[in-house]
């Protein structure tokens, strides 16, 4: 069994995709001058990067999340109220129809283009579900990949206010605070998604884990709001919500939710011949946040009057979220500063 994941190494031309047992290397397609007749569907502005005839993202007949998606959140460790508000608003902004353009909802419309074998699209509705606080670190401050599933089991089987079990449209998002060590965190991953094992949890539930890297590796997992020590002279950008660790988490959360919606059981949308080593719609666009993105360059971004950097608007806040693969045109696509 393998797990898809996200890393944010800013200076590498290849990205590391870590799976459940062992790592494998994935590559990112780089921009060239290819044009596509379907570009007109999405307007005249340059919204696409990383096009490649070598990418063969295919549908493998597994389920995708076509019913209204509910994100049940587990807050593991110590969280400030302000930090929770940032992440809650990002999730609520995915379906917000009146956010200022370019919006989180506009980014999600690219994910919505994916369908199941009946032609049904991924749901346009993503809402915040119930939440569970695990402020006493019930499974300790050092978690393995399997113990992450045990944390989820504790949340859905709790004696008081357990999280509801909804295998068809529920996503379970485990967020660890900045003092929790997770297996492979920082060295190889910033977050990953998979599904729970009935032998551990009692149910098969799609879930994701994302960690707050503020104390351990902000230059890896909160880039570009922090930069690695090994890149001299590179200056960090100002985060849009004043919290480097949490603003860095937001993009990873978006990455994982997009992949959970399109590949919840690792048998739906992915590139590659081996389902044990899937390359998914966000993996293909890692490090790309706007036109020109790739390598250590994020692409064209917005700079607010307060000096903060972002690429999309939520209900009341601004966020920086990576683009995702648009299978209609074979490009990475997303809200863009050049659209203005």
C-alpha cells in the first residue's frame, strides 16, 4: 500500500512523491510553447503552465467524490483560535460563490471538471463538517503513519461527540500542531492522503494529514513565506494572514483535498501505470502558483497593499494555493495575477 503526498522543496527541478512503503521520484512538466484548441474554453488570459504531451493523466474507473463533500477536522495538539479561523475560512471559501476574483472557488472549478464513469462531476460543494480537538496529544507527540490512523479511530469512536462516519462524501483532515513530530515530516513530506484500514479504524475513510512546520522546517513546508538555509540571498515573502506555519499549511491542505476528491481510494484519476505509485492532479503542478511558475519560481503573484503575497481570495481572507492539473487542456491551471 502506498500513500500520495506533497512536498514543497523550492529549488529542485524534481519533486519527491512519497508513498506508504518507499519513495519514488516524480517529475514535473515544464512550460513550452505548445498551444491547445480548448484554451478558448477558459478565456484568453494565460492561466496555464507546465503543459506537456508526455503527461498521461487517466481515469482508472474508481470512485470520485460527486456528492457534497464534508471536511471533518481533527485538531491534534495545541492550536490558537486565530490559526483555526484561517484554515476554517479556507475550507469554507472553496464553495463561496461571491468571493472577489480570483477566488478559491475559481480554483476549485478546475477540480470540478473531473468526473466518474457515469459522467458525474466532482461536487461543487465543499463544506466544513464537525471538528474534534485532541489537545492532550492522546497518541503522543511523535506519530507514525499508522498511528495517524489510530488518531482518526479515536475521533470517530469517541464516547462524547464522535466525528460522524461518512465514507461516501466525508473527508477526514488531521492537522498536527507545530510541536508534533510525524514520520517523514520535513525530510520528505509536508502532508499526504490515503484511506483508513478497516483493521485499524473499522471503516474505509479517505483522509489527509497536514502538519504545521513553523518550528521544524518552515523553509521546506511553508515556502515561500520562509526559505531554506541552503539558498543564500533568497528572501521570504510576507504571508497573507500573518502566520507563516498556517499560511504554508493552507496550500498543502488544498493540494490534498483536490487529490482526495479526484482519487479518494487511489484508483481513479492519476498518471502512471502502477496504482501503487500514482502521480495525481496536484503533484503535477507542485511549486506552480501563477504564470511562469516552476523550479524555485512561484510564478506571477499578487502583492497586497500591506506587502502580503497571495494568488486567490477567500470569503474575507487571502491565500496562496498551488495550481492543479487541468486534464481538459493538459496544463496546470489556476487563478492568476495576470488575469487582472
